[in-house]
């Protein structure tokens, strides 16, 4: 159970970090959502 919580928290932190990195370029990510993996868009 502890490992599962650690994995989930790591995934959440990864999403938050990606969101802050991608945030300055939201238009490019939104323009072609079909070609981009939804996990990379963080929406």
C-alpha cells in the first residue's frame, strides 16, 4: 500500500511539473491534441 501511494504521489508531482513546463506553450499543445499523447498535455 505504501508503495502504491508513493507511485501515485510521484505521478501527481510529475504531472504538476509537466504542467508548469508546458504551461508557457499551451497553444502548441492544444492545436494538435490528436497527435500528442494526452498524458503529455496534462489536461
